[in-house]
């Protein structure tokens, strides 16, 4: 089937690349993807497949039935952009001020549309069903867009037996793909700490309780949550991203609000983090004469790759790109990805698609969520071929 796929992918490459350019030029934020969703639905309808819109918000799904009954496999892409001002200077750069596809979701959407076009041409050559899931709001942590689509029944009618997805990965060179079984990406939780003190004149600190000084000690103490509560063989991060407090240079602040993120790999570690963080923060604050209140919001769970599906994907990748181009990931990334919600419901497999142009050093490639991030367009047809191949190989083996 691989030899059959390549010429079909080649036939659609120009169209897929043009679609990606259009999507990139017209980015839409989380839960605002109505234009992208309409474009997706229109392309899917051109193939004659059954199309459903408005799933869990702006979600779209297409159902492609093969020549005979069989299992159902899903392929998923995300559609939303980020609130950033693009500075790539690319001809397809965003036309919308302050909005940019800085995480590659335009590539994901275009690649999945390509897979839909390719597999539609081959529907008489496989048994079973392929469901194409275009998801909104991946960037809307902690809720995300996947739970809404799942609640709306996107994995039912017909019931999905397995799901595949991918994400462009700028540290990997174009032509390579990385993956592993088990945890591939981390849980992503939100942390809010409100440090309480007592205001006073800056010249009389003895009459107040300095919330800024307490907050500084809380931040330092929180680093022990990872170093002394998480096994060195596990992985976790506690990072404070914002500090808000104080009203004037000569006033002892009575309140400081800290906001941060907690990233973990194992579900067990994710469960114990809130209590450890709260006990340390409250203990430090009270020990300095103040207090601390915590709000902990669980976000995306760890993304877990099914072992059997991973073996299938590694076999597929060996045929498509060659064994030497497969990057066998050793350590999971701690970035969150709401494909993880699908991985909690059904067997799932997620990959990292290399998108760093040949000859570009890693240090010279802008990372994800950077206003100069620009993935290599040559990665798009490869993403199409991999997604289509994974679907066909799964259907053929089940």
C-alpha cells in the first residue's frame, strides 16, 4: 500500500500546501475557529464523505467508509492559533493582527485534510472506516477542545477502535519522526497562589508583614517539591510565570499573587503535587507571619501512547521513511497536549513530525510558541503519507 500512496500524495501536494497557506494566513484563536472549520468541512464534502459540524464547539468530523465493513480508526488534528504577532516575514504570514499559527496547527489541519483526500481516492481498496477529527481549542488549557468533542460523541457512531495524531517538532529535522510507547507528553496543570501579608509604610517594615518577601521565599521553597518529592527517574516541573503585587515603591505589599504551571509525566505524581505545593507554600507564609491560599486547576493529563499501536506505528514508519529516520524518544516532553484526553478513552498513538529545514541548526530554528516559528513545508506531504499509512495499516491488521 505504501507504493500506492506516494503518487496519490504527490498528486495532492500542491493543493495541500495551498490550503496550509490559507489557514496560516487566516488564523483563529481557540473557540473562534469558525472560518477554519467551514473550510475543513467544505474540503471534506468535496470527497463525498459524511461530514458533521459543530461538534463540541467548532469541531468537525468526516466519516469515510471503505469497500467493506471493518474496524474504525480515527485521525485527529487541531485547528486553533495563538494570540501572538507574527514576525516571520513569510508570504503566507498572518493577515490578522495579534493572531498567529505559532504552534503548527495549520500544518496539522492541512496534513489531515491531505490524508482525507488521499484515502478518499483509495476507499475501494480497504475495509473499515476512517474518521477524520478536526478539533478546536487545543490551546485552551485547562479545558481544551478534546473533552467537548468526546462528550458530544465524536468517538461513537461508529465507535472508534484507535486514534492517531501528530505534532510538528522543530528540534527534529524534516524527514524524521519521533515517538515512544507510554508517556510522550506531560500533564499540564495551573497553579494560583495568593500570599497574604500586612501593609505598612516602607520605612517601617516592622509594622507590616511583607507579602513580597514571603512570595520570594515561597518561590524558592517550591523548587524542593520536585527535587525532594519526585523520583529522579520520574519527571516534573513547577514554574512560576507571573508575579503581581505591590502598589507603590514605599509601601509594604499586603498581597502578592503568583501564577504558574505544574508539569508531570506519571498520573501518580500529578495526583500528589497539589497537596505538597500547598503544604510548602502555606508553611513558609505562616512561618513568616503571613498566610497563603492556593487554587490548583488540573489541566491536560499525560499523553500515553498505547504499546501495541506504537509497535504498529514503528513498523509503518520503517516502511515510509526508513528505520534510520525514526527517532526513538527516550524522555517525554513536559509540554501539554490535549490529545491526551483521547488517549484516556481509547488506544492512541501520537508522533512528533520533524519540521526543521535541512541545513538549519537546532539553535537557529525558532521553537514552538515563538513569533518567528516557521515549519518546513516539505514536512506536510510526509505528514499526509504517515497519517494515511497508519490508518491503512491499522485497518489491515485488525
